[in-house]
């Protein structure tokens, strides 16, 4: 303060005191004082109001007023400059009263010297400055506390509130005075209070700061409020804990948003982990960063093995270029959908459909790929089977059409050939033995006979021939042909073809027609010899086995026990193009007229189908062919020659109800070829309408139909119209409760798709002829 000028005002009605005070101030070397004088109460008030001084020295006696009155009035008017009361004699009561009204010090004039005066002034000014700074600080603190959305608090060493800012009412609904003396744990749910108190005790034991302690409190209205608490310890000079001072921030909305976000993340994580599709995230180099559980199942690797692998190591080499192209699309922020073939850990291949999208950071920078993998291996297999079904259906329809054509042609040819076969014999009877034209007539007769045999082949191929079905040992049919003149002549023509015969002597009998089965053997052997123009070996085998599926897959088969005939050659083989048309009549790779009529394998097909049998073919170009015939064995005793074969043909009216056009066409093709009169409708309601005005000997009902009116619903409506209506249920699914209910209502049979001609034909014959027992028989393919 040495260089400062301290402006001082003396308020005293005695001018001598003014000069005495001025002399004392001049003795003070630490500061420069400028002393002004006011002799009356009113004058002093006016000067004080101008606020031009650093300190006021006020005499106790001022006429009718006292110095205490002046101090009280000046402070009341807003004066904040320090005031020192001067009196002529010491009086403790005046001293106390001076302090009460706001004087900074009390001095006795008779005891006053320069040193005591300087000390009092210096003390008063500094104290007033500190007081002012404290007021400013308190005001700043109060303004912050009021303007902040957070609330400020202090607690003692027991955790009881000693101070609570006013805006606590905005956070918790309580007034500050309602919380004083309580602890924070008093306004928390019980379990939350236990948890937070345990944490608080640990913090206070170490005298640590409270840093972002999340705690739930109960608002005065009963709602939960989430607070984020931060605070510092209050310590005395010895480091003893006196309490804590801190702030509580209302983070209820943020916490609930975070909870919702966590719940959402958990929901989507659960969704990702539980969907049947695989989900992968990869970086830009196709390194796998994340995989869900379905990916483990699809790829066959453990999760720990899958993470860190490169997708390119799982995809087959032929499709790596596709992976690279798709990777570039992701880098360009493009989505992609494509198929890949992956190799599982066990070596098996699976076909997957991939839907991929770029993985972006918050700034839109591509980090990698998020991809969903759907295992479509089964779908691909179903598509393949559907395609095979379409091809078989097309082949069946083509064969049926050609058969109908051939049957009609054969009928007309038989009428034409009648005279040609009969008249040569009558003409020769009227010719002399040495007639020169007798030989020519014989040639006409032989040619007509051969033509007649071709017509019979056409009828056989058209499946319009007459069959006398009896128990037959297939070995005998084979051996009979191998001992025939026809086979002897064939061997003479083809001496380079060797024959190997392996016939199982224990095969059971089948129901068959000896002449027709002999034609099958003959045509298979002729076909094999023709396939080996430069020689080779023909193997003929028979055996009996239980069969579930054909190896070559040319035909479908009903599971069961079969006598199997195989002819195996090592000839030229059959191309894929020819394989699909193998049994079509007149389709041949041989020169027409030199190696037969093109009916050989068509006859084989027709005869085997008429015997409720199946044909399978295995062939590789340049490695020969296997023709495998499956003929069902006689059920029961193999020596029971009296058992009759089940004839699956008929002529009754059949209504087929199915919502799939392919199934309707298939059923029509099968049943028409068996002689039935077939009508089809696309749903159950149309079936009911049809039967209101038309008859059907039997209804073939699909169980599952798309419009919500299934086979059971349809049958219920049908029996309201026709209580005795016979019906069969077909379905691609396993037997359900609705199927069983339909059987209880009177449905005669249930068969499962895909069915064969034999399955459907047998079921229809059994229901129509009442041969089905009350024991339910589910026929499966």
C-alpha cells in the first residue's frame, strides 16, 4: 500500500480532532493518506453517498446523532466502504454495538497513535476487501447453483445433507429444507440404497473423489430419477474428513435412452444370433470379424476358428473372382446379391445365397462388409428334383402320345395286313407244286408275317397287348432265350462279344407274362450287342434285394423287395442327350431298317411298366451301359401259383383335386395311361361345385391347398352331398391330425407325394374294389 493514496474521510464535529488525525496520518510512512473532513451528520451522509473514499473515521458523538446512527444509515444506503468508530473514552457496550451495526473497528481517541491508526485502517480495508470478495464468490456460486440444471449439495461425515441448492426441487421435487438432515440413501429404492451406500462407504474410507456415480432416486411424486453424482471430500487442517461437497446431474433421459439402446442392441443381437441365416462381418480384405451361431452351423467351423479366417479360404477356387468383384462393389458402397459355393470344415460343399451391404463408420467410410448367408443347398436340390419331375412328366406325356399314335396305327395296319397274311396260304393251296410264282407268294407271306410281328410290337409298346400274368421265375425266362435259335444266330453274327451269366438260383417268383418278359430279355441283349460293334463283354445278372432308391435316378421306385435283372455291356455308352429320350419309340442312333425299327427299348419300357416294375439306367460314354430292371416279388409263399397279380388298370371316372398344375398333369398322365376317365380341378370349392352336377367313382384329394380350404374341408363338404363318395388323400407332408380325421370320416387311403404309377394305381384299385382292410396303410415312396 506504500505507493497508494488512501482517501480518508474524518467525520467529527471538533476541528482539533481533524488536525490531530491529519498529523497522525502524516507520520505513517507505509502509505500516503489524503484526509477530508465532514463536521456534521448530514454533510457526512452526502459525501459517503458519493463513494469517493477508501475508509471512514467516524466520531461517536455527532450532535443529536451518534456515529452508530451514521454507520447504520450509510450501510443501509448501500455503502460498502470500511468504517472505524472513534470515541473519547473506552466503552465495551459501544464497542459491541459498533461491531453489530457494521463498523470494522473501534478506537479510543486518547489511546490513539499513528501505528494503531495505520494498523486499524489497513486491517479494515483488507477485511472489507475479503468480505467483498467472499460476497462476490458467494454470489457467483449462488448464480451458478441457480442457473444450473444440476443441484449442488454438501453432506457431513455421516452423509447427512447440510446444504442443498434450490433447484433440487426441479430435479427431485423436494424443497431444500425437506432434505436437510436426511441422507441421499433416504430417497433411493431399498436395493439401490444398499448398493450405493456400499460404494459410498468405500469412497469415504479412502477419502476419494466421487466420480460419475450413477444412482437411482425416488422423486417426490414417486417416479424414478437417475442421477450422476460427483463430489470432493471436505477436510479439516489435519486431513480429517468433515463431509463431501458435490453436484448431482439429472441423467434420467440419457440413461433411459441408453437402456433402450442396450435393449435394442440386445434384441438385434439376439435376433442375429437366433436367425437361421448366417451373418458375417468382414474387413476390406475379407477377413471375418464377426459371425453368428448360424454361420457356425453353415460353415462347419467353431466360432473361434471362424473369427479371423478369410472368406476366400472357404469359397471354392472357381468362384474367387466373383468374391473379388463383389468386394470391389462394397468398396464402392454398392450392395450385392449373389450365390457362392463354400467348402465346410468337413469337406462337404454347400450352396449359399449371399446378401451383402457395405459396413460404414460414422463418417461414411467403408470398413468392410455385412453379409447374410442363406443355405440354399436343399432348395437347389428341390429345384433339381422339380426339373427332373418336369422332364419325367414331359417324357411320360411324350411316351403316352406316341403310344396312342402307335396303337392307332397298329389297329389300322392289322386291318390292312389281314388279307396279306391270310390270302398267300389260300393262293398256294390252288397252285401246282412246281409253280414258278409259289416262291414269290411265300416271300409275300413271310414279309406280311414280319409286318404283323412289328404291329404286335407296336401294340406292346402302346401297352394295349393282352397279358396272361402267372408266377414266373425270371431265371427261366433268361435261360430260355439264351438257348433259343434267335440268340444262337445273334452270337454267330457277333462272335467277338463274350457272354457272362450270373443268375441267383434263390430268387423268388414274380407275376409276369412269359412271352412279354422274353421280348424284354431279347431287346436288352440285342441293344447290348449293337453297343459293342468291335466286341466286348455282356454280363447278365439276377438277384433279389430290398430297394429304396434307384442308383441311376432314371425312374422313381416304390420301396420294397424286387427281383433285379441287370444287363451290363462295355460298349459305346449313352450320351446325356440320348439318355433323356432313351425309351421313346422310333428314337434310335442306329440306321433305320438295318438294326431294327427303333421300338426295342420302348417295348422294354412298356412291358416293365405293365408288370408294375421299374427301369434304371447307368451309362458313361465310352465305358458301357447298365440296364437294370426291377420287378416286384410275389408276396407270401413263392410257390403259391394261385395268387393273382394286382391289375392297376381301370376305366372308372376319377376327379383329381390339386392346386398345383404340375401335379394335376402328372396324375392325369398316369391315370389316363391306365385307362381311367380323368377330370381335374384346381381347388376344393371347385371340386364341390363339380360334384353337385357330375359323378365321380373316386376323388383324389390333395391335403394342402393354398386358399385355406384343404383336403379335409373339401371332403367334409363332399360327403354332405354324397355320403358314400370314395376318396383318396395325397399329401407332400407326413400324416397329420387332419389326415387322420379325414380317414375317420371315410377316406379310403392316404398316400404321400411323390407317388408312382404303381402306388396311385394300387390305392385306387383297392378303394374301388373294397379290398382295403380297416388297417391304415400309408404307402411311401
